C-alpha cells in the first residue's frame, strides 16, 4: 500500500467518524452503535433459522433477568451513581455496567487464617473480588463436629484492601475448625469458599 493510499484511508475514517458521531441505528447493510463516547459500525446481524439450544435459552433467560436487575438498579440513585462512576472510567454506560455486574459473580481469592488462634478479637482476613464491587462478606465458623460456633459479617479494610472478620467467641480447639466464607455483589450473586484449620 502506498503512502497516498494510506492517507486517503485515514482521512475517510476521520470523516466517517465525524459524520456518524452520536448516531445509532441501521445504515444500509450496517448498524451504528454507541460505545461510551464513541460510535462504532458493525455488520447487520444475520437472521437465525435454527432452534436455540437449551444452553442458549438458559443464557437468554439469564440475560433477561440481568436486564431487569439493571433497570431496577437505575431507579436507585445511590447504586446508579456508583455504576455511572464506573461507566465513565470504562467508556460505557451505567446500565451496561449493572448488567455485566449481574452476569458475573464475585470470587473469593484467599482466606487468611494466620491471625486466628481461637482468641476473641483475632482476625480472619478475606480477599474477595468482583468485576464491579463486592457488597458484603459473611463468615461462619464451624467446629470439627460441624456445629456452628459463631457467624457474622466482615468489614472492609480500605488500606489493606481486604475484608476482616473479628472473632467474638473463644475457640479452645482450633484444629479441624472450618472457616466458611460467602462473598456477595450488588445483584446478589454469591461465591463461597471453605478453609479447614
């Protein structure tokens, strides 16, 4: 390709962007869509002739529930503001961020028990993550015979960037104790993990 051809190609891209910027909808055999502050052009979707599989139907139903969640989240000023803040960073919109949040559950990356010796006020630290935000982390401590010893909600430590659970009931025999953790995001998705001492 010559330099002249390259210049013409770049100029046409620039003039096309200026022409369609802010537009959306069908344009000939193409579709214009908004992606944050940009307008992108894509091929027209082809009409499907085959039946959807069970897996595809389940995904469609999940996507529909996600859209319903995002719609409700936009009605809550506090949650909408958080999604809008994230959308600005990602060049997206708050509805799309909320939908993505619904579709992806959080994860528990690590349960740190080196600070747990069985004494009151010992700390169990949990590293949990989400594509948007972890809303809450719950901890349950079960004795080796599976009897619930104590449970509660961890608090987020912004400096350490982890969740901390403070022990409220002394445990004379830590060995074999199970630490069960559940992390939740705004849409109510959960992730669970267990650590045996």
